[in-house]
């Protein structure tokens, strides 16, 4: 199976409270925050690797995993890290965040899919900077492909289909999508028994979480192919459908009071907050 | 003048509560609104929405729509939006709306703005970004716009009386996508507790609970009729299942009352719960950051404080 994985780097989500809003309020200032891969996209890469291997022989790729990002030259660091983890090839679409919205990314990805012809596109359900949760769905519609969003489990079936367990409110919905298809992944996709290719025995259990690159793989990744594509080559119309401004900080929460014991807590909740 | 199409959400042939928040969002956009009731049992469920002041109730009920799939619903929704000349299509940002609405937008060539918390004008919407650490106003540049509204930010609409006229709409054929997807089934989480994102009270635990997570929290959740949540650290350590995770990468909750028990208050967790009305923190570390957002903090050993709390709440009731 050939899989295209879309990745984005984001300002360190564990320090997202340090984002600043300048007086002009026209942007969010993330200066000083480290770049990290979007967590959901890291999970997508892990899922793609699991789908293209026998879990017992993770160094042999059965198929191809191509990673793509949209960003300036520095984002090649994110791609190299993905190559070190096991992806075969990388593509960087040269663009800055200001030039993009989710719709334009989806339209450009469509053009890339038509060129690369993967069996599946796998990506995170959302990036944790814009939090828009739309690119996978938009891409699926533009391609007229089925979509399996918010995937918690993926089983490859013998007949070129994926059986996907989707996280929905209050449970998991199972859908079967015939390839090619778009899959967006949710948290539980990196649990030990979440993703099975046809080559991996159902008795096999992965370690929870994403795999890490060993030093030799990091060195080898420097030699893996990384291509650059111009945004205009993929999308003729680069006009944005949504633009952002008037940023504000969230309303501050006042620290409350400390109570001395359980009795005082229950009394406050009953008579003051009136929530019991 | 805005003309809004609200897409209702059904569950087992009934209107889900989420729909009432989408109606409120439509009212805030202004102009007039109609409601599209689509899915298995829509014809029966439509009556539940007759008294909310909609210009029309549009009904799409067919065996092919019995189980929800974005691929089969989106063509009809887009067709209804187009033929009815609607300027806005609105749903709630539940897992249903988030899956479905971008697909509708793509079919309409419209902009999609997801998970809005405020209608600023009929073409701009405030929404949380960076896990709630910043709010941005999304300005839409297309004539038709598709929006999903965060349920907790829009008070559910109440019936206002009257009787909206109802009509059946024609189904639009799905493309390749619809023919390549099959609904297999739903496994509902087996729990007597309310859904995390809809609960009035949430009791969340952190890594400090260790293997006693369920043993300590269950009695408190049960006495309060609360949903149980967990910090990412507790999920990562395997003390709680990951679908309970509250936080930036988990569920965003905004209940009336939130208990953070043995949770230090990492930014990632705060992002998922700081919209709660009243926050209670119990932690033995008095300097834990969770106390900076808690309305009521108790510095105590949770293994003794929580059982005491259960007894005290039972006594107070």
C-alpha cells in the first residue's frame, strides 16, 4: 500500500499558554516557542507505518510512505524527522502559514494526490494551532473519495478496504472504506492493538505510542529523497476563503479561594456556588 | 439578508440536543432560518422542531440515510442549500457536524469555519485556537458559508410556539465516495454515566490516582451523577482509558461543576476544561498550577479527601 501522510509543524503545544497577542491583534505571536510536529500528525505517521509493515519486522516497509508538509525551508526538519522514523520520501510544498487556509491546503493536496496516486491519505484529525479540523474532509470531497475521520482503529482487509473504528460522541462507529480513501486519526490510534496491516498477526501488540528513530536511521534519513514543490504548481487559485484577525486572549480566570477541609468545600459548593 | 439552513442531528430517530444549539447560532446570524431534518426517522422527528420559529422544515428521510455517513448526507444537504438559495449552512460541532460540514462546504465551494463560539457578524465568527489560548475572528470571503457551532457556547434554543410548515426534499445522488463506503455498526460506550461532553458535572483524575483511579473516583462520580474524565498523564500511564482524556488533545468540556483530582494543571489539561463554570481542585501540592484556575482549592491527600467528600455530599443531599 502506498500512503501519503500530511504533516504540519506547530508551536510547542505543551507551552501554548505562552502565545502572545500583539497590540495590533492581527496575529498570534509564537516567538520563543519550539516547533514540534502536530501530535495528531505524528500519530498519523505511526498509523501509516503500521499499515505498511509486518509489526514483527518494522524495519522492512511493505509499500511506501510519502510525507508532505506545507511550509518554509525550515520545516524540512520536521520532514527529516519523519524520514528517520520510517517514511520513504518527503515533499515540501513551499508556502508560509499566512498564504494558506485549510481549503487551499486541501485543494493543493488534491493536485498532489493526483500526481502521486497513493492508496490512502492519512493525517491528523486537526492541527493544534488552528484547531480547524477540516482538511481531511475537504480533501476527501474534492477527490470524491470516502473518508474515515477521527480513527481510533484501522484494520486493513484483504480486498483493498480498511475497516475503521471512528471516535464519535458516546462510542465508536465502524465504517468500511474501499481504497483509495482519506483517514484522519484521533488519539487512540497509537494504542498497542489499534492498527493492523494484512501482514501483521492479530495476536501481535505494538508498544503504545509512536516509535522513535534510532541514531543510524537519523543518519540514513539525510540521504532519503526530499522534493520541493511550489504552491502555485499545485493550486492555480491561491485566494483564501477564510482570513483571521482581531485575536484576543481568552478571558482570564480568577484564582479562587483555598478551603481548609472537605466540610468547608461542601458548604461553599452548596450555599455559595449552588452547584450541589 | 442572511438565509440560514440549520442541519439537524438525529440519534435513533429523535432530534439530538445538539440541534438546539445550532438553532441558536442561526438566530444570532440573523435573517431567517429553515431546518433540514435528514436521516433515518427524519419524517417523524421533524415534528419535534416545528415550534422553533423556522421558516420551513425540510425533510430528507430515506432508507439510504438510515445510518449517518458524511458521503451520503453531504450531497443532499448541499443540493438543498443551493436550490433554496441559502447563504449559511449551520450545524453543531459535535462529532457529526465536524465530520459532515467540511464536506458540505467543499461541495458548495464555500468557506468552512468550524467550532465557533460567537457570531460576530453575518460573515465573521470568533473561535478558539491554540487549544483555547487565543481566540481569533475568522472572516469569510465566500458568498456562501458553512459553520459549525460549539455546543457549550450556544445556549440551546427553546420552542417559541407556532408551527413551521414542513416539506419533503429530493435526495441528491452521491458520487464515487458514497458507493465506496459502508456503515458497519456502532459500539456505544457501555456506561451508566453521562457523556463527558454533555455532563453537568465532571470528575477528572490525574496520575496521582495510580491504579486506584476507578476505585477512588467512581463513588464520587456516582453520588454526583457525573461523567469521569482524566488528564493526559493518567491516560498515558494507563490508569485511565484514553477516551476519557480531557485536554487539548482530548475532549473539551464545559460543565457546571468540574473536579480536578490529583491533577497538577498542565496547560494541555487546562485547555480542555477552563470553560467550566465552577472548578474544584484537590491536590496535595499547594503550589500546583491547577489552583490558579480553581474556584475552590483543597490542599489534601486525595485518598482520604475524596472518600470524605463522598460521605459529606451524601449527608448534604
